[in-house]
C-alpha cells in the first residue's frame, strides 16, 4: 500500500512538472509533437531511475560515511551528466531517428532540474533504496504523462483558429497553467 501511495502521489498529486514546477524547460521545449514527447519521457524515465539509484548509493555509501554531505549537489550533477552522456551514446546507436528528433533537448536532460530534484528529494524524504527507485520512476512517469498530454493539446491547438497575439508561446503558457490547475485538482486523493 505504501508503494501505491508513493506512485499515485508522484504521478498525479504532486506531479514534478505541474505542481512542483521542476523540469519546465524540456516540458515547454519538447512538447510540440506527441512522438517527441514520448521519446523524451522514456529518456527521462530511464535517466531518472538510474540517476536516483546511483546518487542514493553514492550518498549512503560514500558521502554520508565520509562526512561529505555538503558535496551532495555537486556529486549528483556530475553523476547525472555522465549518465546522460551514456544515454545519448546509446540512443545514437539504437534509435538514430529518436536521437535526431530530440536534437538539442537530449543534452537538456543533463540540466533537467526534475532529475536533480528527485535525487535530492529521496534523501530529504528519508526513503530507502526501493522506495527511492519507485519514487523516481513514478515521478518520471508523471513527467512523461504531463509532457504527452501537453503535446497532444498543443498539436490540437495548431489546428485551431487562435488570435495572432496568442499564437505560440503565450498560448502554450496559458495551456500549461490550465493543465497545472487540472492536476492540482488531484490534491485531495492522497
């Protein structure tokens, strides 16, 4: 039951993008097409799960025992950057089309504050390793869900007759705000 609460809370109630406002740059940048949003969601899910696991173990077995807790953020950034480089190399070989579709946004995963935020939050919430991985995957799935929903809405808005002053970024921001309010409606569930 505890893991189910973590999953529902991370995906719907406290969605990393729409209620905690972490990872906004890729959220706005990659949400033009559903296919690209799905690819970015998958990449973020993979990186977030691995990064959280590695950073958790680094904190528990290296930083904390040596009294180097204050290096946590710097160590996490280095670990995340290395993992993103590995994902980039793998995507280039396994799925060149997805690699090209993500383009400049793939390196954005390195600076995606949602990944760093989740890695830091699992320590603050005093989760064990399994809870941390479940929390990370659920947050990544919540990120992907928000990204895909937003991309679908933006694709539909391309077909709508929108006033000239609202086209592009203004309409995207208003839509993101409405989507965030919709997700905040889940706040009473858990």
